[in-house]
C-alpha cells in the first residue's frame, strides 16, 4: 500500500529524548597520578632553588650549609648547633654535622653554638667525646663555643672541651651536678588499695630497687647515690681537663649545682669572654689566621615532607588546655620516664 502524500506522517511511537546523555567518563586515574607526581617534583624543585638562592647548599649526607656571612669559601668557619634538650638523637645529629665539617677541606675553624639546659649523661658524654676526637685529629683547627641563653649542666659539660668559651651577657651556665629523677607513690597507692607484686631474681637483690610503689629503702638510697656520685666525678674530671688552670677556684668549690650568670661564670674561669656568636666566629677566624673568613651554619637538611608541613618531625601527640595547644613529644617522655642520671638543669 502506497502512503498518501496528502496525509501528514505519523508520529513515532517513542519520541526521541530531549537531550543526549554525556559519554561515559574516560578512565584517567594513571594520568592523574602522573600529573600529581610531576607537580610535587616541580614544587620540590622550586623549593630547593629558593633555598639555594637564599644561601643554602645541600650536601649528599643530609646536611644543609647556610651562609651567615660571606667571604672566601676556602676560609670557612663552620657553626654547629647543640640546641634543646640533649638526648641520644642530639648526639647522633651532632656527630653527623661535625663529621660533615671535618670532611670539608674548606673548613678552617669550628664554632659550637650551645643553647641547652643539658640532658642525658650518656648523650652529653658522646658529644664531648666527639669534640675530643676532633681536637686530637685536627690540632691546628680552633674549636670555640658560643653560648646562647642556656648552657647549663650537660650544656656546660659539652662546652668545657672547647679551646675558648664565649657567653652572652644574659647566659646562664654552670649548674655542674647530676640529677636522677625519682618519684614515690607509696602513700597514694595505699590510699587506693594498690599493691605491687613484682617478682625479682635474685631474691633480695636490687633488680626492683627504687620502685615508686615500695617504701624508700636506705640500702636503695645508698645504691643510687653511688651511681650518681660516679657520674658527678666524671663531670668534675671533664671540667678539670678542659679548663685546667683557668679555673679560679678548685672545681669542688664551683661544682655545687648552681646555675651561674655569665659575669659570675667569667669570674670563676668557667668561660673566657662575654660576647655573642659573631664575636666567637671572629675569634675563631683570627686564631686560624683567616684574612677573609666565610661563616657557614651546618644543620640537618629538611626532607621533602618538611617543606610542606611544619610539624612533620613531630612524633608525639597534642592536647588543648584552656585554649592553648600543647605538644607532647613521645620520644622526650620516653627518655625522661626511664630511670637514668641526667646532666640537666630542672628548676
């Protein structure tokens, strides 16, 4: 049957949609991943360029050198910091930085910038020992200390090995002595019905001596006092060896645990001069016979993560108290919680 052209065409049974659906999205996850990686690398490269343009150079061993004052690169005075509480990580970092300066043939003098209340006996002694090794290996290289606001206890222990010590007018130093924190909770435990049932071997030995849940035993006090006295005698030997005839009184009369103002430390011969970091670097350069010194700060190089976050090295937790955010470093808490003698000023 032939359709009659005089009749309009019949409408379709199913009208066409008003719009066409969009095509399904393409799977581009890998391409997105590549773009993100390239952006990170680009930003990281830009950050490194900014750092280097600002006078900082990266070494291959995780150490950054930043210029404090310009001069002849072959006449470098290296500044190495010892800051914050002295822990095992502090001595490890110091050894790395001093080793970097030691391997740099341009370094002709070293200034240790000390700003610390002290800390672990062992870590302080490791830093002292590393400085002692440096002096023996490089007898012609001046080793000077520039004290900051605090150079107490372990901070002075470290400083005493230097050839010459500068203290700022407001520095507190000295505090020669040993601290072994202990706490006893016997009365509180009895109030709350808490009893310690620790088992030790050998029976009647000292394995659980100093337990905070047992009454203080006289023999335990003698035991711990002997340990602390040994660390104290070591402190006296170190100061005697380092300061020698520059001490104005016998070390036993000076080492009474007091923190001293800079002027008092100078009068007792614990420091050699009142001055700042630039005075210390100028003195070190003069002792090394440098005509155009370049002063360079040696410190740990930031990781890529450090460039994007200010607290990437934080290894603890935080809480808020009265609107104040308090950070608690788990590593420091671990160090303090472990019974040990401390070259630390803790007023």
